[in-house]
């Protein structure tokens, strides 16, 4: 990088830090990490658009209602699987710290805050099912365009697991009710 570029980057960082201090004067908020996360999503979306164009595929004019329902339910399950379940904790471990069980195969974790705005933002992303849902829904929706059969198969599996989860909870509630009678 030349001197002029270095000065521009330093000026941008100083201005961003000042904005961050004004935004949250009493709390450290990883705004730079959020910017990196948004940039990552934008790059992924642009990459998807480029891939669609390169393969000659066409975007659907309107998604089928059945696909919207399937992707919605699968997004819910896959987001929870990635952000809360014990089996996926190795994926979150570099960004979060284990706090304890949260019931029904889920964990309670806190975001690691060791100075890196990007690590903090990624920690929030990988431990928040609401945050992760945007990425999962984007990936599944993109999958419907690029590989619809495989995507529908994966989404069907996640939807079936979601239905099974609710049936497990209903069964457990019925058993508890039975024991109280």
C-alpha cells in the first residue's frame, strides 16, 4: 500500500472509531466487525449472482409457496442447529465461551470479547439463531436456484427434524400431564 492509501485507511479507521464512541459511549460495540459481516454477506450474495449468471440459470419470477414454507421451516431448524446445539459447538468455540446447558440439546454460550471487533461480531452471528437465519435463508434460497433437488432434500430433512422436535416436546408434555393426574 502506498502512503496515500495508508493515510486514507487510517483516516477511515479514526472516523469509524469516533462514530462508534458516539454511538455507544458507555459500551464497546463491534461496529467494524458488523461492517465486515455485512461485507461478507454482500460478497456472498454477489458471488451467488455471478454464479447464477455464469451458469445461465434464471431466477424464478416468484418462488413457489411450497418452497417458501419448506425453506422457512428448514431455516428455523438449521439456524438453531448451527447456533445452539451441542453437536455444532466446535464450530462456535473460537468465537464463544461455554456457559452451560440451555435445555433440549442446546447450549448457552457467551460471545468472546477479547478485543477483536470481527471475532465479536462473528461470535454474535454464530450464537444467535435470528442473526444466522439471514445467512441460512440466503444459502437455501440460492440453493433452490443452483441445485434445487439437493436443496429441497436438505430442507426436507431439516423440516422433518423440526416436526420431530415439536412432537418430542408434545410427547414430553403429555407424559408430564399423565404423571400429575
